[in-house]
């Protein structure tokens, strides 16, 4: 299986970075092939320019990173997302990644009742997040945006299959033992 890690956090001392390191370590230990998209390290610009948006209807891009990312996605059959939950949802960097990289013709086509995903070669996906709010609070009181919008509406619509979500909630009040338990529970 070829795994693609899509990582979006700017701070190397964050718990998201610890998750990123643990995922890489596990994949290496299991001799799995993997590639990385590190959105902040790559200085990915999640904002559409006027010039690029003019190409939207044709699924084209002016951003070289978009083309590189599409190639990496094409070569993967498993994708692992790692990012924080900010304001009960994906950070702008992930939203912009979806907006700019998941282009028409590459990632989907428009059918009579909505989008038809082209990324059906992605047989497995995992989403690892951290949040200030406890996970139960995100699910019950904040609309469960990661599950309902990012996973069920976006990734599944693009054709991703077998998607799991793992959140380290209440991160600000977690102990070192709780964080280590979360890391130990990562099994790829």
C-alpha cells in the first residue's frame, strides 16, 4: 500500500507534530511506502488567485504545488490527514488544500445529482486531529464538522473509502500520560 500523509500544522512543538512523527515512525517500522505533503513547510498558499480561479471550470491550475500534490494523491491508495481542529472545523489550510487541489476532472466530475468522485483508488483514509474542546463536545454540540462535512460530505464524495477519525480532544487539559496513550493507540 502506498500511503500519503497530508500534514497541516505550523508549529513543530505541537502535539500534531508528535502525531506526525509517530505516524512516520509506524509506517517506517512496518516497511510501508509513504510520501508526505507538509502544507506549512511547503508554504502552500490555500487562497485562490484571480488567475487560478479563472481556470476552475477546466480543472486547471497555475500553482506548481497543486500539480505536485495531485501526482502524490494519484500514487496513493491510503491517505492520512493530520491537523488541528480550529473553531470546531478544519483549519483554513486544509480547506484551501481541498478547494485548490481537488479539481474538476482530477478529483471529480459533475453529475446530474452532484459530484462523482474520481479518487476511488483511495481504499483507506485516517484523519488524526487535536482539539481544545473534548471530542464528545465537538460531536454533540458543535455540529461534528469533521465527521459530517470533512469525512462524510467531502472525502466520501471524492471517492475515499474506509475513513476513520481519531481526535485527541481536550488537549489543553491532557496529561503527558494521556497524550502518550493516544500516540500508543496509533496503529497503521
